[in-house]
C-alpha cells in the first residue's frame, strides 16, 4: 500500500486536492492530511507556545471533521490520518516526506498568484524542486477521471532508462495515449533520442498503450506545452525536473515554475535523479 502525503490549508483548492487524491489512489494508499501552521514562536514566550499548541489540537479536530464529511458525502472508502505541525511550510513538508518515507505528494494549485510568488516561487514549486518523489499538482475544480491523453514534456532527461521505464510502468494502470512533446527552437530530436524512446522501450517491449512523438518549435516551452495539451484535450501533463538549490530556484525561470503559474490541467512532476546547482553560486565562489 502506498503512502501519500497531502499538504493542505482550509481552502477549497486544498479540499479539492484531497478529493482528487482519494479518487486517484482509492483504497490502494494510506493518506496523511498534513497542515502546517506557519507561526513564528519564541521559546521565551511560553504562553504563546502553549496557545499555539492548543490551536493545533483544534485545527486537528476541524480538519479531521472536514475530511470525514468529504468521505461520507462521496461514499468513499479510504484510510487517512491527520497531522498538524508548526513551522515553515516548505521545510516542514520536505522534512515530513523524508521522515515518513512517502511514495508521492498531492497538492492543490491556485489560479492566481501574488507578485512575490511569481518572482520568488510558490510553495508548490518549493516542494517540486526539493523532493525526489512524484508530486501531483491539482488545479482548483479539477475532478479526477482515468487518464486517457497524457502529455510528457520530452527533453534530454528522457534519455534516462529509469524515467522511460517509470513512465511506462505508471501507465500500465491507465493505458493512456502518451504524447512525448519536445519543444525547442534550436534543438530537435536526435536519432539516438528517438531510438531510445521508440525502439528500446516501447516497440521492443510491446507496450499495450499508444504513443506519439511530437516536435514543436517555440521560444516559450511552457506555453507550447499548455497549448498542445489543450488541443489534445489532455488529462495530465508530466514534467521532469531536477532537484534544485534554493538559490537557483530564486534566480531561474524554469519550465516547472512557468507551468505551475500558468497551467490549468493536473500536472505530475517526476524527479530526474540529478541535482541542478546554481551557476550564480559558482560565480560567487570564483569572484
């Protein structure tokens, strides 16, 4: 049985993500509904600490009741627990993932972001870039239905045997049509890259699902992925991302960041197995 972490607040976006996760995994997973109270407390003010701890108890009760109501109204059969902690949101989520040995994360994404979030990144981006497990990001009002059309943002990451195998194994359940979409103005698929995807992993293994390889020219990779997904009525977009340092996350305009800010369809972020170090960091070291 898989262990799935669902970080939440009390927004409709978060409640929708819980419902999506329950429908996606059903009784094949145990869910942890995780709320973080982002409070700055001083140990020199024990009364405030005590008040905050009492508040977490109340939040735990309220969140448990909310999830139980959701389960009852939708006649669901799932196993869940609620955990509430005090701390920095992204750091707390990453620590929970590492300690709890989770298999995946499901989070809701907003339809509007502040200027600060657009410049410095969202909570979702912080989690995506700092964990090595799969992360589903679910836009508000999106309901789960078995995946039929899935767009994979194809780049050099897919030369990894493990990633191709992982996507193939993931799709054994859904048998979705996989669209490998490569977007670039300057670099097209090489023969070796096509052979790696088509011959070695799909043709030779006689996979039981259809797939398409598409190459598009566009300066805006995220915009092309979104546009193609809309044209194909995709149910899901899969993005492969590198584990990134905090500094690089602040200074870069990554496809992951743009997709989180713009996309209106569910996204699945997979970790490449690589860590992207900040070029700015190395430049600072050499000054």
